[in-house]
C-alpha cells in the first residue's frame, strides 16, 4: 500500500528518495512521485507505473537538499499521473504526500473548498488545498497544518513541503504507519525503516495524532495541541542484505528457500538455557486466564490462524474461534466471559485487524499480537507480542511468514499446555527440527515442482485445491498463493464439500490439487479424488511418506501429523511460483495487490 519517504540534509535528495521508493515497491503501488525543494522552489515529478518510469522523467540537473516521495496504491481516483502524489495546492506553495484514507473529504470539500478548482480525484488533494486556504486566511504554515489535521477523519501519514521554507518537512500521523529516521547532518521520513536503511538505522516511532517538525538538525515531536514529546530512537535491526534479492531472480523464491532457516531461528529464539521452549509468563497467564481465544487475521495470516486453532485446541485444550478481521466488526460473535484475542499479522499494520484491536481494547479485553515487525502498530497497541523472527518479507505473496506464524502458534500451544500440566506425546523442539530438514528437502526439489506446474497449470483457467482436516486449511492457502501471483482462478475446498455443489465445475482436464497428509482421512480424500477423476479432472496428489500410492505426483517427507502444514504448503508455494513464471506474471509484485494493507 502507499509508501512515503522524505529527506532533509546536505546531500542531493533525488537519488535518496528514488532509492527509498524502490525499497517500498514491495508494498504494492500503481504510480509514484517525488517533489524536491531548493531556493528556486519545489519541483514535482510523478508518473503512472513503476519507479523506473518515474526515474526516467526526473530531471537529473535539479539539485535539492529537501524532498518527499510517494508510491500510490489507488483508493480514490484511478491510477494516473494526475492522481499520483505529491499533490500541490493551486498556489503552488504547498506540496504533500499522504498515505491513508480521508473519510470526510467530500464534506470538507463542500464546506471549505467550494471555489477551489481541484486537479485530481483524490481525497489527498483536499488536505493540501485546505492548508493553503488557511494560510491565505492568515495562519502560519504550522497553524494551518494543525487546523487541517483536526478536521480530518480517517487515516493519514503525511509529509508536507512549504515552498517558502525550504528548511522544514512537516509530518503527521494517524493510524497509518510513519517513522522519522535520524542522521548526523540530515533527517528522514519513511513508512518503513527499510526504505531509509541506506542512510540510517536510527528511527523514532510516531504515535497517532502526533505532528513532527523535521529539519536537517532537529526532529520536534508534538501533540496536535503543540505539547512537546520526547522519545528515544531505536535501532532498526535489519541487515541491508536481508532486503536484497542476492542471486535470486525473485524475492518470493528467496523467501521460500529461507523457510528452513527461519524454523531453526524460531526454535533458537524461543528456547531457554535448558533447551526448553518458553514464552513470557504473562502471555502464558493470559492464555490460561482465557475461557476462549479469538484469532483475528486476514488473508494468509487467517489461514495460519485456522491451523493455529487446531494446535491450541488439540494441544492446550482451550476453545478457539478464528475470524476474518474485516468481517469481525459487523459479525462480532457473542463473546465468552473471559476472551483473549490473538492478532496474527505479518506486517503488524493491517488496517482491518487494527480496527478490531482498537474496538476490543475499548471493550476492555486483552490482546496478543503475533507479528514479524517489532514496533508495528498491532504490536504496540496489543498487550503482548510474539515475534516471528522471519526477517523482512518483501514479496507480496506471503510464504515464510505463514510457516513462521504456524511455528510460533505451535510453540504458544505447547508452552501453554505444559503450564496446564498437560502431557504431550512429542517433543516440539525435535519435531520442528525434523520439519526444518524436511523443508530443505522440498526446497531442493524445485525442478519437480516446476514440472508439476507445467503439466497441470500452464494453460488452465482454473484450479481446485482439496483436502480434509488440516489439509483443507493448507489447500485454502495454496489456492490463495496460486490466484494472487498467477491470476489462475483457484479455490480451496474441503474434500467432503465438493459433492454439495462445486463438483459441477469439474470439466475435462480441470486440475485438482489434493493434499493427503493425514492418515485418518487418507482414504476419504482419495475417494474424493476418484469422484472428480470420473468427471474428467486432472489430479495432482501430494501425499506424505507412509500414506503414498502410485498415483501420487509428489510425496513429502514424514513429519508429525499436526505439523504437516509447515511442509505441505511448500510444494504449493513453489508450484504457484512456477505457474506464475510460465505465465510471465510479475511474481513479486502481482497486479492490484499491496503488501501492507493499511486501508480498511
Ligand atoms: C497473501 C498475503 C495477504 C496477507 C494479508 C494480511 O500472500 O500476503 O493475504 O496475508 O494481507 O497481511 P498481514 O499478515 O500483514 O496482516
């Protein structure tokens, strides 16, 4: 989703801004722009398409020490150069980039901007025109900025330039993520530390309804009412190499391959000196105090939550409900007496999940966030956090975060179970070690998955994933992976559900990817495969060692049955990857998608 960068210092800002925007490309965008400011005023360059398109129109001769930049993922107004940010007020004095959605922009337009000819269809332009209006009525820039912010309803991260003051970037945040980065002779602004890691690893988090006056020598954080706030910076623990592709053609492939390493890192991070798995006692207490757990998540994280429910119910014996965050607000179930909410979010910024978090906190309930990003909004605002330790996930299609989420959920279930005196018939550390080895075997079998993708998916318009029990949940994730990066219409179904309608879609050659990793349902899922084959389907069965038959396309190594999602998903990730490659799709940046979905 939209990304913001800003630089103020002694160097020429153009290249720093463009490089920063390239680092934010992974979030998903459809247009981009920068505005640079020097003694001659502000110059704006913006373009529909990729950062490379923007680069090609930036005037290399312009030198400016101050600038802001933006990648836009369209919400109000189509993707176009006019709607791309930065936006300028009609006088040309103010230039602004914005991430978020201004819900009352139409009301503000009618109330304040009747005579103003707007240039774009965006909600953002209202902000910059309002600031200009209030300045023309006699307010200083800072006063006009504050006044405008108090009128806005919705979410925003904003960076503003005033052509009459080229020593300052005005910044504000509400609900949308934004950080200020600190340097010796410069300061920067970024939606994500990754963007500005090129110049600094020192960042200050901003809270909602704060504004920041950023100059090259100082960063003044204030409340909307002007009270000064002091906050220590933190070191962004990102290794620049973590966010590079290295020799890989795509981030997605790199991230798939990183999964065995991530498993081992998670084991290490959650182990104590006695080699036992451990988590903060207050989280264990919160789990034990709860009479029911509500998992809230979206997309792939929701699919990980479905698997997590199995762990928590089967291992720790606490009832769990799993909800899609965007639906929870409307369809809130009757809550139990002592609920505990678990938010699962790779980015920790998903607006739909955050809306639920705000709501349940207001109701007085406790929340645990499981996230890959320390200091993210969902982490900060929940009572407790468990980190995924998966390293930055850049490809839009989530892979290593999914398996990391499942691994952390298994640890949460195990530690809780032990604290309740429940006997486990397996050693999770050992089992996760076996999983890591099995993952390596699968990552080494890329050619086979490429063949499967070619054989089953190179020309098809649709595909179905089926499974029973925990395999059904993995099938849902497999279908999401395939559709999001290859644009093949793919759906996941419970094997037993096919006969209740979906089987009508089976035609000659329809690919059916069936998972058979669970002994208790092995015969039933194979029965479902026979039913679709009888109607012309082309079956690709992925089974687990010990359950295989001759008709299977791939046999995954044997791991603990409950943990099979950690490895059965890898063939599905790789098959989706190769299917997308065969179709010449943009694997890392699929159309219409954003990595961090920061609007509801
Ligand atoms: C799919 C994918 C999305 C995310 C979803 C939630 O590959 O990445 O479905 O899982 O947008 O994002 P987070 O986990 O950041 O809350």
